[in-house]
């Protein structure tokens, strides 16, 4: 009982048992313990890989299942004997423990969960986000549902589900989606406004870029609305100089989609090619600039943003550039909301509607004008004395 209570309070670290490894076959990612693949996890990841989803999904699921496997190892509980009690322990641990990916190595003094006064953005909390906990529960629920189909594992899924949601599963897809109460253990998800970069702060960020490659990247990010990995994987033959557009591989569907680029973006791209050479048609457009040219990775570009943040005292992220692109398009009266949805490749129009919300800095300026505006004094029709007004309306 003491061990379980310590786990629930986040005072115990999960043992470093097992690891996620890249495999040559199916699945592409496997969880290994004691040098051997964990068969129950491998069987589920194989089925997930064959479902033709995003290649990143099995990797994400593998890490969640590894976390679950480590908890069971600490408790000395077999995977097919797990109950809701173990799931509750995992949720309690994730709510209380420190996320190792949140360990800050920079000396900017920004504490986890604090707000950057320059950008108005809140830093990530020290623990696991509610979305991460909910994702963990979803993975575990699907993992045990998969094995229940084949008569393996516990007789009942240890992850509790919403009975009301199951009862309404037969509804017509043409009807509006009803609101359900959260299932047990599911975390409340905060509604976050898009984190777009104001124009003045965007100019600061753009001016901090030290070369034409980084300027071209930022210009494409804010004009095309492409995601970071989509733009970084761009190859030379998918750049249309004449019509100023590029083709990127969409994150989820993996389809090749066309997105526009601003004239400034293509100008900086040409300057970058003039300085460092034009890549072959099938080579990546974005390359490293030191040593032997290599494809620019997401983590290298993330480091570019980190250096700019350290210089400016900000905490912008690469995804904020996509938010900025969508916010600028939505604010343009010449573009309809459906057109913005098409460029951003949002599946639902409701996702695009979120960018109609005004920026915080715009509201701040308007509110300051409101505070400075003199208060309007009530006036009455001439011809009445102050005594008459006081008699009718009171003192």
C-alpha cells in the first residue's frame, strides 16, 4: 500500500525497463524488455501499422504502452491481470510526477507554468498535460479492446468508459454531436485560443534570423500555413517558382497538397540557393549550413527558434507560426472562411472559426482606449431646473 500511495503522489520514478526500438519489419516500432520484443504490445502495434494511419501513430502509441509496462513492472502485475486500480495509479502518477521532457536547460529564468510578459504565452507546466493523460488512456483502452477480441487479457477492459457515449453510438451521423460527460479518469481539457504572433513581435522575430535560409523558412511558415515537418520535408522538384506555390506531404493523410507562398518567401529562397547552391530535384530544400550539407531536421529548426527566443526574451514555438498564418488569413476581408480552411487544410470548419477570435494584444489596446475615454454625463432637456430633476429622478 505504501508503494501504491507513493506512485499515486508521484514520489516514485518508474523503472527504466524496456525501450522503444526501430524495427525492420511490421511494426516499425517495437517495445523491448530484456532485449526481447514484448509480444502483446508488438501484436497490437502490428495491427495499428496495417491500418494505414500516420507512421507517427505507432511510435506515439509505443511510448505510451512502454510507460504502462514500466508501471506494471514496478507493481509486479502481469499485463493480462491489470485492473482499474492500476489505471488509476497511472493517472495519479502522471498528474503528480514531473515530466522529464519539461526539464529546462536554458537559464532564461522562466519557471514552468509561468507567463512570459513579452509574448503573453504561458510556459509548459512541469508535469504531464491533460491531453497527454487522455491520450494515454485512449491508447490503453484500444490496446485492451484489441486483445479482448481474441480472448486475451483481462475479462474486462481496465480503462473505464463512458456508458452514455456507448448508448448513443447508434445515432445518425447527420445529427449534431451530443455533449457527453467525461468518462471516469478523463482530464478536463482547457480551451486554448490560437497563439498567433502580433505584427510588431513578428518583425522582431524575423529580424533576429541570421541568414537567408532561416528568413525563407519563416516567410514560408507564415504565408503557407504549413506545419513544421511538412515544410522541412519539402523537396526541390515541388517548388513552383512561376506560380509561387509548393507541394507538401500532409501530416495525417500523407497526401501531396499544394499550398501558396508569398513573394517575399520565394525571394529569400532564391537568395538562399544563390549562396548555398540549388539542390537536386529529389533532394531536400532545407539543409544544414555547417560541414557536410544534411537535411535540416525538426530539432535543428527548433533550435533556431530557441536561439531567437533567448535573444528576444520570448517563448515562441514553430507551431505559433502556423497559428499566425491562419490568423492573418482569417482577418483578411478578401478571404472567406472556407478559403482559409482550404489553405490551412483543416478537416472541420469549426477549427478555422477559432481564428476569428481577436488577438489579446488588440483587445489590450482597445481596452486601454476604453479606460481613457471620458465618462459620458447624463443630460436632460433644457428648461428644467435642477430641483425638478431631483424631484422626479431622485438625488
